[in-house]
C-alpha cells in the first residue's frame, strides 16, 4: 500500500465549500423559475379508511388556484421498488395518516393552503393495523388486500401483511444449541427516527411544450427518480430529465420519490413551472424514516465464550408500502450475524405492512437496530460468563480469509485492530472509573454498495479538467474524494478539477449516492477514464513531440519526454480541439459481484457485503444517580476505511454519524398513537444540539480493500451503526441497568433503577 | 390584504418592498429580494437555518415580521465577505473541513459571528452554547466548533 | 393568517389600540410565541399591535428590588452582571430559554403572558414573590404573578390590557435563589420539569427562616410547593432536610403524562431538582453572607 500520494489521501478542502459558505450555492429548496407556481399536498388524517368522495370544485375556484389534482387525474399506475404497491394519491383506500389525497398549485403558498382547506373529503374510517404484532395476529386486516396481484421481485417471500421474509440458514442451529453450554435469549425494540436533513425535500418541474419534463430536485438518486416519474407519467424515461442543483443532506431519506411527481403533475396541469416543498410536519409524518424494529436473538455459547449457534429474527414495521422494506429485511440478516464466526445460523428479517408511512432507508438501514441487539447481547453474555466484553468479541470476530454468514470470503478484515485501538483509546483497562460511570464498546461491519457509475473526463484548453458524473453530491464530499483520485492519476491538482454532476440528460448513469458507494465507485470510474485519457494524451503528445509514447510520462499537468521534451496538458487539449474534437474519455465501474453460497439464503435481496468495512466504537459516560441523565465524557471510533481518501472528511462522516447515532440512542423517536404521529415538529422531535454531542475521536484504520480506489472502502454509513449498542453497554456498566428499548432515555434508566431498588 | 411599504436595509443596501403585514423577514429575503443564502426549513424557530443578524445579534428570520425590521440593520450570509475577500469565519469553515451539505452553514456562520462579536474569546463550551440554536445533521458540530475556535484564537493572537 | 398591523409609538397609543381592538387584537412583544402560534393556526388575531416602538417598556432596574419591563429580552436578563450570586436563578432561568436567537428577541413579559406551565423564568419570578402590572384603558392594576395564570395560556390579563412590568421586592438578607431544569436534551428544550427556589437562612446560616419553591411543567400553571415550604421553616438545612423537602414537593405537584415524559418520572425529577436547587441556594446564601 503506497503512502506517497500527492493529492488523494490528503485532507484537502472540499471543492464546493466556497459556494456554501457564501450563500451562493443553490439547493433544490432555493431553486426557482420564472412564473413559478407553488404546490401543496393534502394528506389524510386517518390511518386507515375508505376514501368515499373527494371534491375539489370549491378549492379550484379560489383566488390564485391554478390546478387541483387527485387520483382521478393520474393514471392508475402502481409503482415501487421491490413491490409495486404504491400510488400517487389514495384512490379508494387510505393506508396511512399522511397519505397524499390531492395536490394544488397556486400563485402563493397562502393561496395553496386555502385551497387545501377547501377540498372536501369524505372517508369511512376502518380499524387500523397499528404495529407489527397487530399485523401478524391471526385474522388481522390486510393492509393490501390485493397483495398477491402486485408485481414484485420474484425472489421475495410475501404473504399477506409480510412483504418479505429474508432468511439465512447455515449448519443446524438446533444441534448448535444442544452443544452450547449456555443459551441466551433476549428481545430488543427500537423506534422510528428521522434523517433530520435540514433542507426539506423540494422539486421544481417544468414542461417544455414538446411533452418533455425537467425536474430539479434534491434527490440522492436522479436516475431512479427519472425511472419512477417515467412510470407515473407513463412516458419513456428519455422524456424525463432530472437535475440535482444541490442537496442539503439526505442520509437515505431522499432516495425515493418525494415531491417530484406532485411537481411534475401540477406543472403539466397548469402549463407552468411548479415548486413543491415538504413541511416539517410532512417530514415527520410522511417521509422515509427508519423502520421501527423488534429483534429476538437466541445465542448459544461455550463457557469460554465461543459462539456456537444463533437464531435471530428481526421484524421491521415497514409501513403502508413495501418500499425499501424487503431489502432492509435482507440486509438485517447479515447484521444479525454480526462480524462473528458462527457455525450454525438461522436468521430471518421480516418487512411487515402496517398503517403508517412507508419507512425507508436511513444511513445503514437495519444496522443500528440489529447491532443494538447483537452487541447488547454480547455484553450480557460476557457478564454472565464473567468474561471481559472485549475479550469475548476477540474470541469470536471473523479473521482474514474466513467466511461471512452467507459464505463470502472476507478480506481486508481490520476488525481486531479497530477493537484493540478503540479499547486502548477509551482506557478499557478501567471500565468503571467511578460510581455511576462506565465504558462500553460495540463493533460491527457494513457494506460498500455496488451498482455502476460512469464518468466523462475532459481536459480543457486551459489545463483544467472537467469531471462529469451522474452522482449527486449530498454533503459527504464524495465527489471531492473522487476528484482527488482523478487528480492523483492524471498528475494534476485538485484545484484544476471542476465537477458537473447529476443530470440524467447529460451525465452518465450512476446508481446513486447511497450505500456508502459514491467516492468508491465514482473514484474507480475516474481511474478507468484516466487510463483511456492518458492513452489519448500520450498518443497525441508522442506525435507532437516526436517521441515514442512508451518513453513519455504524464505528471504535473504536462507530458515529459526522456530528454526533457515537454508539452502541457493544456496545449494538448488545444491541439486536440483543433484537430480531433478534444481529449475526453469515458470511464465506468461496477463492483465485481461478491461470491457467496446461494444455498444459504432465501428471499434475499442483498446476500453479501461488498468490500466490507469493520468498525469499533467505545464510549465513556456517566449516569446521574437520580435523574438518569447520561453525560458522555469521551467517544472513540476506530473505523477500517481501507484507505483514507480524505481524512478530514472521513472524520466528518464519523463525527456526524455518531451524532445521529447518539440521537437514536438517547433522545430521538417519532411517537405514534393510534397510527398518528404525536411529535411532528422539531420542538418535540429531539435531535442533538451542539451542546449535546461530545467530541468524537476518530481512529482511521486502513486495511486496503482489493477493489476500492487506492484500497478505499465505503465510509459514510457505518458511524451511525454502533452508538446505540455502545451507549447501552456503557449505561449497563455504569448502573447495572440494561435498557433493551431505544431510545435509552433518562426516564427509562431512572424508572428502571427505581424499580430495581424498590 | 393591504400591503405596507417597508424599507429594509440588508447588507448595507436599502430595499423598498411592498409586503402584507404577516410576511416574515425570511420570506421577504428569499422571495422578494432573491437572497437565498438564508435558508428555510422548520419555520418554527427550532432549527436556526434562517439565522440572520439584526443590529448585530443573531435572530431567526422565520418568526420575525418583515414590517418590524424597518430601520434595523440586517446582515445575511451574502453580506459577510467584504470586497471579494472571505470573512475569517468563512475561511476557517472551509479550511477546517466544517462544511458538509452546507445547508446549515449560513445560519451557523452568522450565529458564530454574533458570538465572536459579543464575546471575543469564548471557550469551546461557550461556542457550542452560542450555536445551540443551529441544528446540523451532517457534522456532529465538531469541526464547526473547531473552526470558530480557530478564528477566536487568531483574533486573540492579534491575527 | 393575515392581520392588520399597528405600531404605536407611545404607551398611551398602545393602550388606546388595546381598548379599540379588545379580544380581536394581540400585543406583539418578541413574537417567538405569538407568531409560531399564528402560523400553526392556534391563534388568528385580526389585529397585531407591535410594542417595539413603545418607550419605557424595557427598563431593567436592580436597586434592591428588581424591576423587569415587559420587553426586557431573556438575553439581556441573562447577561446582567449584578445577577450573579443570590439572584442567580434569574440568569439560570433566562439562559435556558430556546437558543440565543430566541433569547435575543423573546421577552420576559411575552413569556409571562404566554403562560406556558413549562415557562422557565416564571417560576423564578414567583419564587421571588413577583408582582405583575397590567395597563389598560381603565388604568393600571397589579397582582401577584402567582395568581396571574390560571390555566395553560390563560391569564388574568384582560384582552385590552398589556403587561408592562414584573417587579420583585428586595431580597431579604441571607437569602439566595437557584433554578434547575430537566430536559431530554441540553438546549432548545421545553422543560420536562423546572424548579426555582428561594431560601432565607437564619443569622447562624444553619436554619431556614423562609422558603419559596416554584415548580414548572407539573401542573396547569407554575405551582408553589407550599407544604414543602412550610416544612422547611425552622428546619436545619442539612442534606436530610432538603431531601425531605424534595419528597414533599414531589407529592404536591400534579404532573401529566405526555409525549415528553411520564407523570411518575416528573415526580421523581421534582424531588431531585428541588433538593439540589435548595442545596445550591444554601451554598449561595452562605457565600454571600
């Protein structure tokens, strides 16, 4: 592994920073077009009802109102990810409080709000299925009575209110439990949490008069939105253009269609540009928040702490539509195994319909929920066996070359180093430094999602380089990282690179800013493009300098010959423009599939982790003896990043991910009662402020991946995985109280202690 | 609804706008004046992305009536750089890696400026307290606090 | 949510407008409560009367007695140097209201009139035996702050009146205050529970002569823990005595269970916070003596 790189591997400032610190950067929420109308959405107040009648006549006649649309104005299309069960507006059946019923476009938001209030809706409420238990009870109402008729991925195991059951089977768990000397069974529960991006979802749509629509949106997946809009509008994708001006945070909440379809439909109905933005209330009631989960975990061990068998089930409340549920249920099974060597496994992930918003993908989907269960139980086991929790983990973690739960061979396994360094940094030798104070650790693994990325790379006649990518920059600085890779390979500086991104018409296809894949995949696509580009450069330089291409070197913005001959890239670009149309290359990358044992999985949409990362978190905290309030003194993360493309921004991902993870661990939950959200505002949805988040110490461990650019692995999602378990373990260490339900509020701790002391 | 003529001084420049009384300063800045550097989100004074300086102190523009801001000096993020040179806080946010998605940053920088203008040499604790009304979901606040501290430190050192 | 807007430039003009509009009008101080409620559709005034040009409403005097004009902002209050020591609870209550952006604008008077049971500065003022003054067309009248609010959002202020000031009498010698607040996070919080105490010690600084304990967010209004206060009179201010006062206060509060906390946890918090606030007040009184 080389460390003498020039650009990549350095903490260079991100390329889009100046626009962001001056207010010049335009986000989708800022985007506007001349004559633009404002759109708003009418949403159901009932979690489950028959929609009897919807009458927009009065609303349409109000001043300033230019269009009102309902299901009657939209093709009867069902769309969706792995199950096509979604519709733009409720047609006959309402399935969650917050489901869109109608949309209006008006000359002002005030006029749009008045129109919403004037739409007459008649419903017949029906008994709602409020949670997983209710959904699975015998005789439970079906959230989708026609579920069997829906188009869906054939691999899914669907049955009534279960829209997927993913399963991993290895060995024989019953025999494993028989051979175990101790068997532990525990149940854990988690609530829904919201991504909390500070920029609402927003889209502006405009039809061009020739039947083509352009949509400016803060989506993380422009090509997916293009495809979904194509289905909804019943047009070929080529007539739908999606452009991402700028994204104010995504974290998975801006993957799927949000308001783009409302904007496009209203723009078509009015013949004008229309902008739609979500309100804070809509975000907390009708967005893609994290699935609430129930985990049941049964683990058999020897008295020395060697894990022999695990049976685990995770039920996700996936809400009214399948959405990401089936995939998340699949990933969950890999997370339930943990980064451990377990010879006998029966792991199941269920995605279950209820009458709530269709929850979605939030930073490491399934990760925090499964890891909370697995890592909490590890500490419970350690405690019961009188073993150091660190030692218990070291005895069971997977090692280089060993198998993952689905049989994939694990390489670049930096987990032991992560555990040891995190433990050393937190001072693990003194786990209970004072009364009411304790330390906890948690470890895990995660994937670098595959999917393909394409780039165009062009050298400009002034020597700058244009990187044209289909990926959106959502804040992680992934495109700066990719540009660093490009600059490194091409022998230019980062300041010489300009990025054009995320326009389905003019940028190459990209699978999207999801799954920690962007810097990895776009970086590799750049490497491929530079190979081609260098060949063009050398061929042209060879002709120009009269030297064999073999004898030429590319570096420092120029091509240099053996006798000091020199021509700059700028000059070559000018020459090429005049004679051959320019120096431009296309590069693509798709991660090679990770081999696994297909016999071990069923209903599985995500059977292996690609270029997996490994991580360990350690926390030192105190718990107030009376109030139960938690004060975090120190938080350490050791993350195997493969190769640190830009250490400062990787630290930024760790610091931010831990903050989100601590929010899920300690204070955040979307509270439901009777299928309605009680705290749909930022007063009572409690994200951590600057005085709530501790300093995070980041240790970047580097076990280079075989596939990533310079050995990099995906880094964005993992930091949000381990905080709930690390905190739970530290709280247990500090107080003797084990909380198995997230969030671990001061109230739960205080009342649990009160109960214990009587 | 009758509109009122309001003269607003934003970043040193006078603007004449006609607004209904219930319009907020945020709506007028972004809509009427096209200054979209000040952001919108919760509209409930809970998140701070709409922070501007009003006579030098940090306020949430989303709950300020525009009509109340006559004869007050309003500073938005667009008014911070002087003659093309970035303000030290803007420079520090870039250099310290404190910017990720960037949506909270205009409000954050202005809240930080108000803090430094008031306090000169705040501790990290005081910096974080000054920024408690600005939610950030990307950074965990760490590099933001470090960036502000670096400017305070430079000022202390006479830089 | 539109309304007619008025900007009186004198108290007399403001009072006249109040008289003219009555219940159809609302006075606007900082707006951090009023405008949020208007946006949420909880309030729809026909007339909004902004007070920011009215002179004389933002006086802040500490000359033994404490006078807070209605338009004194929380940020101004929290930065008064003279309020360290025995009167520190006024700072402690003011500095936990929202974030700085809110405190730069939100006023003490507006907070009192808003009458949230979870208000932070109100319990401190009640512990200091504050009186509030309202001014209307019929003249001026004052009453104890403790009797001002009767339910969440409901006060004795008549629709045509504006609150002009709160006034606390001089603190007795060997007295001190303290304020504590519990929340699910450390800033931008509406209290799960908050308590403000004022203790007066005897000449030997060993016994309590008089006490006030005001509790927020555990009843429809801020509550006084009168039995706990009586129990403290003449009591040695030892750990056990203060703990007992906390327990008694916990029995006097009337918390509900809501999305923020359960009633049981709120009682637990009252017991703990009262005890701790009393201990802090004892230390402050002794330090000042």
